[in-house]
């Protein structure tokens, strides 16, 4: 397998900029998710790595070799598409082995490698069945097998689970991560589904309008979002935002919201008076009868073990994640506090995160595959 290094990658179609000066590294054996809404540039980035699109500017290095203008066939990369693109007139065995047949690999070696791959994917019992009669999950495994059997330097996947129903998708998310743990393949995976990205990836590149707004581990992008877009895009429900006005001074540990003091992580930069945004995750909202910050219950959403309580607070809707055992009444007034150590601050005009103690917090050193296997 190999390291993928992206340097100032830029792609324009006439006046439209699809990808703007991207920089990131996928280390050998890492699983990277390119995450973002439709049209953000993630698939264009993937296609440039694959050699299916040529960049306007920048460089792509694969295992230290500059492959920016190499043909796709010369990059030793396997691509798995959203549509399985299987050969309907062939059975599973012939579909998986076709890339090797095209490369002129001897028949005995093809048989051995196909059977090894099928066993890895747990589809060795259907090798001689036609693909036309397979369920969606098995068809996706066959498409993965056709990529794996080549033993390429890295795998590129463009929303491979997008056509599966929810049940199959949940199963395949677990299986893809477990497969990655076993073969330790360098993987770049495109998705618009944050749950897929958070569940599978070692690193996530969150894209918006052609720009990589943040690159980091799932924990980093969730707990320390670099921009308002990232904070809103990651999380279900997303981060709550409360606008306020005022200067921020280095060393401050509190701000004023609606005339009430709100403790925040220590601020490490000075900003003149202007519009700001306080960001708080639903699980960091607390209820305190003595708090001067008051909100009115707008709606509740029961989720079994927890519930989401939406409050009208200073002209904003603030959602709190709390236990399911407590009952709330629509229109009920509640005192609200926040977990001071977990709050984010943003500049409303630029959208960037303000430099605080939270943003400087060191990430926990956890071995990615061990962490994912434990959760899987």
C-alpha cells in the first residue's frame, strides 16, 4: 500500500472552481473520508487522484511518485463506484477475476486469488452464482472483490453504499471497516453521509464549495470544528448557534449572552467589536432552575434512551439532548446552562473558529484500527 499526498490541488471548469488549492496527506494504511454536500468537490478530488480528471494546477504523489498526469491505468489504483458496474452475463467468480484475466495473469493464480478474496469477503459460497440474482449487499461485496483481487496500492470509493437500503448500508459500514482493518489498505472514501464517515474513517476531510474546511480525526472535527460550516454539518442534530455582539479579549473566560454571563474556554486572541457566534452541542446543554438564561420548550423528540428538547432562546432554537425519563411541557420555561469547557466561539463574518483553550486541546492518542474494531 502507499501514501497519497495532495499538494495545492486545483480544478476549474471554465469560470467554475470545483476544487480550490487542497492540501492533505493520507498515510499508508489510513482510511480517509472525503465528506461534504453535493457539489462540494469531493468526487472531483477523487477522480483526480484516480487519473480520471486532470487537475488545473497542483500535484498528486502516490508513494512518493508524482502521478499528477499519469494515465489512470498507470497509477495502480482500484476504484469502486456507486453503481456496481458488474458484468451480468458472468457469475461471481468470473466478475471478481476479470481484472486479472485482462492483465494476463495465469489461470491457476486467478483461481487462487479469487477464492482468497471471496473468503475474505465471506462470499465464497456464491462464487458460481450469477450476479443478476444477488441481493444488493452481495453485489457490493462482488464489486469490492473485483477491486481487492488486484492488490493495488490504494482503494478509491465513490459513495459505494449510496444505492443500498438503510439495513444493508449499516451492515456494509461495519463490514467495510472490518475489511480495512484486515487488509490495512490505504483508502479514500467519498460520502455525503456524516454517519458513514464518522463510523469508518481514521481521518475526515470536510469540503464545502471546493475548499477543504477541516482535516482531522472524527473526534477533532466533532469536538473542535474549525468553521461554522463544519460545526453545522457534523452532528445529529447539528451544533446549536447563538449570535451575540461584542469584543473578545485574550485571557477572557466569559462572554455576555442576553445580559447573562456565560463561561467559555479561555480565549487566546483579541477581536474588536463585531458579530460572534456561540456554538454548543446538544449534549452540552444543561437545565438549571437558578440560571438567568431562560428558554421556552418549543418541541420534544423522543429517541428511546434519550430525547431532544428544542427551546426558544434569545431568538434562536437551541436543542438539548437529555434523558428520556423526564417529561417536558410545550411552553414550559427552563433555566439553561452550558458545559463551559466544550463551547466553541466563531467569528460570524468569516465563519472561522476563535482561538480558545478548546481549540488548542491535544487530541487523545488512540490507535485508529484498534479504536474502530472495538466499536465495530
